[in-house]
C-alpha cells in the first residue's frame, strides 16, 4: 500500500500498518535504516511486557518484533511478572511495565524488582493518570532502577525505536 509519503508499507495486519505509518510520519525514511540497524543488535535481547491489557501486550510485541526482538514474554500483572521472571534463564534486558494493573500494580512490581536487584532497563507506560508516571519514575530512579523512559499509551513505535537505539 502506498502511503502519502511515497513509502511502500507491507505489514501483516492493519495494526502493524497503523503503527508503521505513525513512525513514517514522525521519522521519515529513516525508519528503514533504524529497523535494519537495530534488528541485528536486538536479536539476542530478552524482553518482559507486564501489562493487564492484552491489546497492549500484542502491540508492544509486534513493535519489538519489527526491530528484531523475538524473545518476548508477557505477564498480566506484577505478580505474574515476578513468577515469569523466576522461570527465565536470565533476567530480561529490559521490561515494559504498565503502572495500573489489578492484583499487583506497577509500583509494587518495581519495588519487588528493586529487592531482587534487577539491573535491566525499564520502560513505564500508562493509559490512565499520566502524573502518576512521573512519581513512579522518580521512585524507581531513587531505588536505583535503570529507567529508559515513561510514556503514555499508546506508545508510538518511533519512541520505542529511539529507546532501542539509545540502549
């Protein structure tokens, strides 16, 4: 399908097309270079997505796969995230964590990560109270966690690309 920007976008489904179009409008033709550069360096990365929204889990997974990351695990809340972490052969290189989730929210999950000495990067996301993200990020930084950013959902693929390139 031709976009108004003269770039041919071939995606497996409408969701990926929408995501790619958002990136093309923000980053221009550089998206092709970014994807190629990050795909080889990301091939061995392990990522955990902790989010109670399955649509968000799928969206993040698809975006990560666009950049060559295939070792992706998901959890529906912080408690399930902790159980998932315990089953992994190694800690994730980074995780994407929603703040507002049932059972164990993102703040409590971050506290547990601190207790476990987690050294990977963390991307906080929220589709609700954005002011709470700033508080969560500050708490995580004060606890010594490596914050890669805090973003409102839906996170544009261009933002995720910038985080991947920078880390």
